């Protein structure tokens, strides 16, 4: 009981510290220490002793980086090359120009969705689209506290976990289940459309209510002046995205998850060729990409480290036993398990990395379809991962949009937690009726 109380208290403390602005690199070890003290885990390494908090935390931290560093790095490089060559701006401007200022929030969401599904790293998408989002919200006079919600909704919901997505949240299950990135694609299309429509209607309703209360756009001195003018043709700018999607599809059978490395590298090369005349500071772009990749994977690895300590607590095994014996079939148990572990780690990819080695052999042995399990795991990892301590949420709200959790997170949480939860329920229902 003490271990369970400590686990719950540590997660609550981690969320509270994040809401108050504490760095994940400080908050996660502190909360891991609380889990260790309540779970009978030694805090420090001792001679002749294994399984201490420091070793467990660093094992989870470094293990995640070892497995996924090149995906993060190449995803960041691809995104930065897209940004430096103007390809990302060209796509964003084309989308926003088609929709007009009257649909500013929808334009931001669609721009993020196109870039995310095209393989641009989630973190880089937010950096790339933010300047355009500020301009659109300024022209439409919309409350700027909804910009993080629009960026997040377009990046980490209906595109991140959909069939065919090059994001790693759709690729991690492949190595555990022997599936492809298109697993469960029929149900995935329905779920993605549902989440996109439901979420956009809800975002529009929230913005309309805020404007009715008198909220308007709040200009800041450091707001970006606007996007650049020397941009590639928008149709040509989509070629790098098509390269990522096409190469990942063609090489998947032969290279498995390594196909994503080749695809992202190829996409970066195509982007450099397409936007060769429009490059500004290619050297600086690569340097920024490396720094951005380290920050992104570091934030994620920090919460994975916390999750590794939580996994070693006695309460964790008891909780997994409870989760894996829930009524409703293996898909329900897998959805609950992945969602809760993603909540503890504050990361969809981190939650999958911890949960899949446990649940994949268990449920496939019970006869659960690997394709269905893949899709449910992918979608469920994007439900409770977006609690306030999530690395992407922290980066988007604070570092990119320079806002606060108190102002921006309610809308972010609604669109990145509740909407995916509804999509997850729909997905399980579709599989239950044989769709």
C-alpha cells in the first residue's frame, strides 16, 4: 500500500511541479526518489547491490536515448532543413492562404497536420508553424492562449498515431509486434477523421466563447514579424514529405524501424535540393537541429527515467496485473495499461517503450490480432501522455509560445487528452464489431 501511495503521490507531484514551471531534469529525479523511498528501493548505488534508484533512472534515461536518438536527430534535421529552405513556410502559407484569416485556427491545425504526417518532428513542427500562427491569430483577433492548443491538436492527435504516420509513436509497436506502420488502417482512417472533426469543432467553440467574454489577441514586443517572402513553390515543397512517406513504405519490409532513419535522411536531402536557392543559414540550421533533438529526446528520456523507477516499484507490478486482467478483452487491457504508463512517464513513446515488452507477448499469446493491438497501443499512448508534465507540452507552451500552463493548458488538455480518449473508445468499438 505504501508503494502505491508513493507512486500516485509522485505522479501528482510531478504534474504539480511541471505546472509551476520546474525543469523536467530536476522534477523527474525528485519524484523518482519519492517512488524509491516509498517502494523500498535503495536511493543510491551500494557495493554488491543492484536495483537502486539512480541506476534504474539512468538505465531508463540512457536506454531510451540509445534506441531512438537517430530518429529524433534526423527528424529534427529534416524539420530544420524544411524550415531553412522555406519549404515548411511555403506549405503553411499555401494552407492558410486557401482557408483565409476567417479560419485561422483551422489553418494552423491543418498546417501542423500536413507537416507531422509528412515526417517532420513534432517539436520542429511547432517551432515552424508558430510564427505563422501568431500572424493568423493577430489578423483574426483571436485569443493567443489558444495557439498552443491549435499547434498541439494538429501535431499529436489524429496524425501522430494514425496508420502510415512516420512519427515514432506509430513505429515503436512494429519491433514488438512484427506489424507495419499501416496496421489497422481501416479503423485508423475512421478514428482520425472523427478526432479531426470533433477536435476542430471543440476548438472553434472554445475560441468563440472566449471572444464572447471579451478576449482578444494580445500583442507582444517579441512577436515574430511575419514569414519570409523568398519561398519555394508549395507543390515542390511537398516533395520532401512525399519522399519520407514513400521511402518508409518501400523499405519497411527490409529494414523495419531503420527504414525511418533512411526515409528522414532522404527527406532532408530532397528538401535541401528543392530549396537550394532559398537556403539562409544551412550550417546554423544543422546546429539548431542537433540542439533541438537533444532537448526533445532529453525531456522525453527524463520522464522515461522516472517511469523506469516507477516500473521497479512493487505497486507497478500489482497495477499491471490488475490492468492485464480487465474485462473486455486484450485490447481494453492494453489500452488501459499503455495509457496509464504513458501518464506516469509523460510520454507516448516512453509509455510504449515500457509497456510493450510486457503486454505484447501477453496479449498476442491470448490470440489478440497484432494489427489491432498495434493501432490501439499507438492511439492509447497519445491519450494520457499529454498531461502537464509531457515534454512536448512543456516545450510548446513555455519555450515556443512563451505562455503559462495556467492560461494555455486547459485547451491543450481538452484537445490532446479528451479527444484522443474518445477516438480510442471508437477504435476499440470498431475492432469489436469486426471493422
